[in-house]
């Protein structure tokens, strides 16, 4: 006959590993109904338990507790870095060839476009020819390429107002189990980072770090800074009780008025 005391007795312990949740310690306690149910009230939110009364008056409780000390890093935490291409649509006025014309020439082109838009159908051909002549003269006067000025003017008249620019996107994705620590930060979101500030992350693979370090800046624009704009991180609950955090940095020339450097 087994003597059932007022306090629960620990009768076994074992370590189990779940492929999605990592390691857990499994404790089995025995005792009276009051002792076992009293122990159940002390179970924390990250633990699980089950009570067996098939051997009454002896009760048994099995408690499963996450074991951080036996954590399997390869299961609990996966880190991926990607350097992607991203196509963005920009105004033709932002094209490097257009920017090289300068503010005065671009203003003259915009005025010429407005005059054509306001002209009647019968007068449009005359207004078009007159503006081409005027734009050529203005380009010559201020010392910029008249050919590029006319090319831009003709593109816009024909309806081309934007072009596609391919930019780099750096993405860091963390996939963790529900009990692993997640690196999640809003610090310096929507601010411009230099290449050195981005690759300072010690977890970045050397090939990605090398490619970033060799990127050359485009022709500088007044009032713009070329760098990596940190975007707001996202957090998604994935399958198998895992969570996925994604952080991106976009490389481009960013307005100093709209975005601040770190």
C-alpha cells in the first residue's frame, strides 16, 4: 500500500524536444487530490499540465516546462539576410539626365509643357514648334545639353511621365519559436543609414557586407542624401507556432527635407 502524504512527491523528470518548440522539461508529481490540485494552481503561463486520477486516491500531475537551458539554437532561431532588387516608379524629372539639366532648364520645360496643354488643337503644332526653338535657345544660353532638354520635352509631350528605377533592398528575416527571444526594434525607422551603419550588424554574412561596401553612389543631387532608409519592421505568426520578423533597408537618394540621417 502506498502512503499518500499532504505534499506532492516528484517521482520522475525527463527532457523532451519538440521540432517546433525546442526543449521542455517534463515533471511528474504524485500526491493527494488537494496536493496535486494545489500544485496545479502554481503552474505558470508558459507551462502545461495534465492531471490523472485513474489511481485514486492517488493523483498524478504531469507538468511540461520550457527548458531555456537546453535550448537548441538551430531550432529556436533562424536568421536570413537577403539583398534584393526592387523596381520603383519615378518622375522623368528625377532621371539623372534630367537632373543634369539643372533647375532653370527643368522649369523652362515645365512651362513649355503647360503652354502645349493649354493650347487649342489648331494651335498645338505651332506652340510645339515654338517651344522647341525656345528650349534650344535656353539650353544654349545656360550651357546644358539641348539634345537632352528636347528629348525630355518630347517624352513628356508624348505622355511619358515616369520611368522605372531598380534599387537595392536589404532584408533581414528572423524566424523564432514562440519562446525564443526576438530582436525587434523601431529605433531609427524612417531615417537614412550609411553603408557602414548598416553593415555594423555583426550577424550580417560577409558576402552581403562585401557587396554593400562596393556600391558606388550616383551623381549627387542638392538636398538629397544617398543611403539606406530603414523601414518599419513587421511581425508575422508563422506555421508550427513560430514567429517571423522582417526588417528592410531601401537604398536610394532620399530628400533631406523628408528624411533625417541617423
